[in-house]
């Protein structure tokens, strides 16, 4: 059952500026621990210049003609090439919205994987896609390999091949799915994984390829990601082979939808290229995330271990966490009491870490909590 939505400190307020370690609310600057856009790229001059140049060169705000009709658009070709390089796949397909990720991603998986096993706390886009796929689907307990094994034993039939469908990093808690353990469970059945890497792509793994890289299961995984969480750009991609990319361009979720915003595609390409050239961005983000976890633990707060820049914790009950949110907001620090899926009935404090956070920002948060 979903928890009751939390009263928002942003309700009725005017928010301005890119989501990063600083946010402007009703004309006041706040130290921000809310949202995503973890690599804080929206203000990078080279990315802004790429978008402005594309606009000057006549790039439209939206591209209604889908690639399935045989046309080539260099802007979209470029973002697909950059996405494929970033996820270490032969090709990729770009589309307008991350919520289409499940539909496009499941269509990219070999049809011989005919039975789905879905984490019960998977993102709603994956749940909707599983229903629409027409494949037999069963859920297992959140991040629980033993539950997966049990459900597999109940529902697998001879000659069926299982596909485990899960987030790589869960949006609310920052928890990494135990993918290597899932791989062991499905190995006897010649199974495979489909992973929504939206909150891990660009920020988790040695090369930023996400939870599949972090857990060492890339050889068993099909992956996709929105480009908004780390790369500050609209749209999403699925990594695949060139053959599969050609097939995907004909499915209804792509052929029947707007191809997306060329300006967002340009921003995504520039962001992907910028991050590839600056691995220190990811290193600084990891350092700030680890520092926040260490400071919270020193305060006596229990937080999960995770390489993701999402630090979630409970601080008393619902009313205590809402009071903490309000108190910090008055002090110029914006955190979020989340009731999003996976938060539990009382909700949870979800702190996003951004690449441009400093130790002083985190120290200010800890001091205010103290």
C-alpha cells in the first residue's frame, strides 16, 4: 500500500534554476539535497553552448518524424552514438521520455525470455511495461534473492527462460539491487536481467555504466536509462545491438510517439561527452556521498551502504521527519520527506548528493540536524 503523500515544503512556491547543490526558492538561495541531476551539469558552459549553437543552426524544439520512416537526423544519431559508448553497447535507441523505458527495454529483449520476474518495488514504468508486454509475470520480495528463487521454483516450467526485471538503484532509498545474487539464481535456467539504470547510469560503477557494471553482471544484462538523473537532459536510451536498434525503431512506443526534443538530444550528447572527458566529476560525487554517510552515522543515524548518490534514512516517525524537513527549510537547507514508492508507510528522508556539494554544505546539514 502506498503511503499518504507528505506535505511539501515547495507547495505553492516558485523554484528557479537548475537542480544542483544550490536552488532558488521564492527568491532565496537554499543548500539543496532534493531531486536528481547528480552530476550538476545544467550550468556547464560547454553544454549550454552546444544547445545554443544547435538552436542558432535551426534545430526545432520537437522532432515529430520517427526514425522508423527511414529518415536520418544527425542530432539523434549523435546522441545514440554517445549513449552506446557510455553503456558499452554496439548501438542504442533514443526516445523522448524515461517512462517509456520499460516498454522499449522489454521489446529489446529476446522473445525466448517468456516469463518475467519483477521486484515488488520496481519503478512503475517497469510494472506498467510488464503488464503491457503480454508475458507471464510474477513478483518477488524487494531485493530478496531467496524470494526470487522461491517464486522461480513455483512458476517456472520446462524450457522457459526467466527475465528478472528490476531497477539497478532504487530511486527512493538508493539501494543497489543484488544483481550478482540474482545472476546465480537464474543461471541454471539460462536466464537474463533487464535493468532500469536511471539512478545509476553515469554515477555508479568504475566507468559509470551503472549497477550492472558495479555488480559484475553486464554479460547477463540488457540495460536502459533516462538521461535526466545524472546527465541533466531530457529523454532516455536503451543499449542494444544494431540489429535490435533497427527493430526497436518500428515498435509503437517509438514509431507512434514524437521522436523527442532535438535540443534535449544535443544537451544529452554534450553531457555524455563532457562526463567521458571528466571522470573526476564522478569521483567528487562519490567523495561527497561517502562524507554525508559518515557524518550521519557519527550522528547516530542508520544509513544503507550504497555507491549511489542517494542517502535515505528514517528519523523517528512521520511527524518527526516532517518537522525536521520544516526546521531545516527555515535554516536555508532543503531536504525531502519522501512518500514515493519504496518509502514505506511512514515515509523516509531522501537526501540527494550533487557533484557541486562541498563538505561545508554537508557540515551545515549535520549541524542543523544536531
